[in-house]
C-alpha cells in the first residue's frame, strides 16, 4: 500500500552508486560518425554524472538533438542493465505514441548493433521482449499497467520518460506515480536494497516548459537538475501568409507545388490535421507529380503477416481511445473536404524565391518526381516506417503528416515545412460527458516545434499558411495538458488498483479539474468497481483492472461469462476498444453495413462483422470489399486473443473458446448481449423526448431534420442517433444506450447505439432508478424523472462473488 514516506535522504545514495563499468559496443562505422554529430553526445559526461548523483534528472533539448536515440545508449554503455553490473535492471523508455516506441527501438537496436529482443519494444498489440531484453521501449500506457502489477518496478534500473512536454494523460500520471515509486525504492530496507537498487528516472522534454515538473513541490522533494542540450539547430526562416485561407488543404497543395517547382532540393514536411485531409492531398499531389507509388516490399509484407500471427501478451492502459489515436476520428458531417478549390490562383506570397540565391534556385528541378508519403497513426506500422527510408534517387521527399511528426519522430532530410497551424484535438465536457473532436489552432510552442523540423540538416524554411496577426492573437502559448480535457475513469481505476484511494491527493503535474476526478470515481461506483463508502477498489474492480480496456467494457466482459456469452462479449469489447473499423468513406460504409446489420444495435452489428471477417479467413480482400480498415480488424483480432488469454490466466474454470471463428449468436444470446451492453453503458442511457413528456397519452415526437430527439441523463440538450447507426433508419426505440457522444456545431450525436428495453433498467440499474411520475409510455413505474432531469441516479452494487445478470425472460 502506498504510504506517503519521508523524503529521500540524498546523502545515502552514495552507497548505491554504480561503480564505473563500461560495456563495449560494436557500432557500424557510419552510425558512430553520425551519432557523434548529435548535440546530445557532447553532453554525455554531464548527463551520466547527473544521473549517477540524482534520482531524477530532466533533459531538455530540441527535437532531433538525439535524446531518444542516444541517452539509452549512454546508459547501456555505462553498464546499466548489464547482468554483472550494480544496476542489472532493464532500462525502460516510455513514449506517448506507438509509432515512436517501435521506430525508436528499431533505430537504437541498429545503432547498438544488437538483436531485436535485446533492444525491444512493447506496445498494446505487439512485443519483442524476451529474457535477454536490456532496453525496452514502450508506450506509457504499457508501463502504467505494469505498475499495477509491480508497484516497485523491480524489473527496471532506470526509467526514461520521453516527450514529457506533450503532456499526455498517461505521461502525466506516470510521472506522478513514479515520483512515489522513487521514494519507495529508496526507502527499502538495507537488505532489500541489495537486491533492488534505487530507481533512476530521466524525464526528457523537447521544449523548455519544465517548470510544471521542477517547481511542483508535491512531485519531487527537491527540484531535479535540468540539463539543457544546446540545439545545434540551423536557422529556419519563417514565412507567414499574408492572408489566412479557410481551405488550408488547397493552400498547402499550392505551396508544395511552388516549393517543388521553384526551390532547390530538400524534403518537404507538411502538417495537416487528420487522415482524410492527408489522403486527399496525397492523391492530388500524386496526380500532378506522378512517381512510382510506394509498394510494400515482399519482406515487409511477410513481417506484417508475422506480426499478425504473433501471440500477443502485451498490455496497455487504455484511456478511451488510447494512445493518441484520436487524431483521425471521424467528424461526421464536418469531415468533408472542399473538392473544388482553386488550385491555380496565386494571390499570396509571390516571393517564394526570396532568400535563395540564383545559383541555388538553378538546382530546382520541376520535372523531378515527388515521392509523396502519408504519416498518421492509423496507418499500418510498416507504411509509417517508410518515411525513414531515403527517397528513390532523383525524387523529392514529401511527407504529409499529422502532429505525429511534430516531436516524436525526426524524418531525415527535411528542408521545407508547410504548416497549416491547426490540429485535431479531443475536447471533453466534464459536465455532460460529451466529447468532440475539433480542429483548432495549435499553440505557439507547437508551431515553433513544427518550424524547427526544417532546420535539422541545413538552413531551412517554414511556410505558415496563416498570417502573423493570427499567430499573435489566436495562438495560446502552450497547448492545454491532456489531463484537463479527457475522461478519467480509466486512470482512476488504475490508480485505485495501485491502492491510491484518495485520488484528489495524487501528485499530478497539473491537477485535473476536481469535477473530472469526482465524475470518474462516481462512474466507477456505478459500475461496481469502487466501494461507495471507503472509495477503495472492490473485488469486482480488481477484476476489471486486469483488462487493458476501459472500465465500462471491462464490466461487460466480466458479466459476460454468464449465460455462455463470453466469446461474443470479447469480440464486442475488442471492437469497441479498437474503435470504428468501418472505413471513413461514409457512402461505402452505408452500402456495406447492410450486410452485417443487426436490428437492435450498432455494437451487435460489429460482432457479425468480426465473425464474417474471421470466416473469410481474415483476408485483405474481405476488408476491401466491405469497407473495413485492415489495421483495425487485425487489432481487433489481436485484442481478442489477448483478452482471451487474460481470462484463461486469471479465471480458472471459466470455459473459454479459443477458436476465432464463432457461430453467429442465437436470438437468446443476442438479447443477453444487449443487456450486457446496457449494464456497461448504464450511465449512458437516453430516452426518447416525447415519452418523457407530461400527460397521459403519447406526446408528439420531437422531430427535426436530424431525426427524433432523445433526452440524455446528464444534460438538458437534445441528442440524436447518428446517421451511421443501424438504428437511424428504424422506428426509434423508447430507450437506447450509447457508446459515444459527439458534438458538431449544430447537434449532439449518439454513436454506437443499442436499443434498451426500459424494464431491464429495473434490474440492471435498480438503485439508479428513482420512483417518479410515470413516463408517457406503458412502463413499470420505477423509472421516472426528477427535477434535474436525471432519469437515473445510482447503479446497483454487484456482489463480488456472484455478478448477477438479471433473469432473462
Ligand atoms: P530527439 O529525441 O532529441 O528528438 P532523436 O534521438 O529522435 O532526437 O533523433 C536523433 C537523430 O537520429 C535525428 O537526426 C534523426 O534523423 C535520426 N534518426 C532517428 N530515427 C531514425 C531512423 N529510423 N532512421 C534514420 N535516422 C533516424
Ligand atoms: Mg525524441
């Protein structure tokens, strides 16, 4: 149990300092030469000295200065993680993004000339770790899950928490927990300390915004030393647009064309906000500047297939749609891109050649093919890694990316940056639970980061597709930490599993709104995972925390073992956890979804979809024919296998089906599944607005262009079934449970919708129902309405041993 322990006695550490120890490394000649040019390498002595003498060290340095690739190597060479050294534990490096964890492990393995299991990675669906692992790159979610199993992190001698400036939810929580782990490790008994050395922590950050860590007295006992790595950055000239065009995709197309046709050789990196825009721009560019489309080589294809076959034992903490996958969420009606923009007009910036001398301009080759590559997190990993390969001889590299390319990966050879200045961000309304994904200006810090990407190898240029006035007045200095705009039930459950009962006292680098924490705790009470009185995790909650999925889904999974539904529930929660597998192209989706449709629920439709996919042998062509994203389908399969393994390992006696091919659920099973869904989404029920109305008979339906209005539990706003739902075209049910609320400027939409029989709520949410005025619908009287419109209040406690589903009639 975490106790708040006395502060660390720094003087004591001298006993535990590693003796000098050097591990020889056989680097390839080219590698050694290149790394010595990196700014961080000239600070090796200073950095290692600081790590030896301090429990926590902060390293700040511009992106590309070599932090991620080199600092782990310094530690390795100095004997950390060597079995014969004083610090034999693994060196752990956390990353907010999966792309970075994988690509950095590969890069560092290459630089150290070591096999992939010694320099390994672990992400949610994949791992290369083994007993031989010395360096382990992982997402911060993976490490958070490890923490709830082993609070002392005994496996590790040193932890590098990378990209701390991104202020990701998981990174923030990790820093908070690790500040406590440090104390625990330092205060072990003398005897234990022989076996488990004090932990060292290195926090690495790209920008100078480190005061949240250094000046936060609740985090560390004394402010950790900050080592600034001098950025050997070449100058980047920043060019603002005179105007700020609405259509930044069209504007980037024009800008790229000009750069390519008029300016000297050098790669172009373009920042847009999401997958749709990126694929659209890639298409336009490839049409105008044809080049051989990059094809997956046979070897890549083979690796991909192998990765798919790999037994996955990896875990990762989810937080809703975990791991920065959010940038490509479908925005529904707002997502369309203007097709008919004017690609030729030339009102702005005729002076693109300014700042280049004649000779240089002479090197421009407008007939050279443009090697166009997309980069976003939903892209299959192999395709993502292509940006690191040199472009074909005689072509110009042009990478169109989301903010993935802002700090975590450095693409070689970039000389020009085109920045739309925007990013797609998750917004979360704590009051109503409504999430929305909005495209908005990034921050000044982000814009400067993006510009900096042009000056890695030589002087560069950054073209901002907005005016300097907009930059001055509309851009915040820094982006808001994610913890302030995310639902927290996942992390709160994880904290409770680490026996942190008073979550408000947790040492957050930036505390979230109290209301957010309160809401999360309340939801966990509703779900039965946290005891109402003691705020302590219940036995049911502990079972929930075993699964690397959100608490609602974990609940469905646990009660799913009844009535022989578990294999179906596993499909269901895997699909919900991975996110919508249907391709973003709505027309295509509408056409194909009818193949799989289940009348009662979008989520049950997913079960049929996954089932059909497995029966078709999980083939690419099946995905293509039915408008499904191959990557999502593979991830669903991997998560199914992983969840099945967790059930088998933790719940002996539970009969579990390991064959991915399942018969379609029968009618009775479907009905049970619908109730299991309701039990997990018990705080996300909506009632048709007309049946809530006073009076005897049925009121008129509240109908407008968006459909029939529903009332939500926590908000007064009307909400509507999203047009992509299978229920959209049907007679609207009286009650529904929804998986997701999204907001567009005009409407609140419910996605992932399931019809709910009102009478189920009496069982599934007994305490959550209050007696009241009968609804305008022949219902049992237990469901009612209070003044504040909360239809439902508290969720029943599920007993720890016997987690009952109500009797099914
Ligand atoms: P930082 O963490 O400080 O941002 P990195 O350690 O990620 O810096 O990058 C250091 C250098 O290594 C960069 O110049 C980058 O181009 C290079 N690099 C990183 N990954 C690869 C890769 N997969 N292939 C080639 N070069 C790479
Ligand atoms: Mg880095």
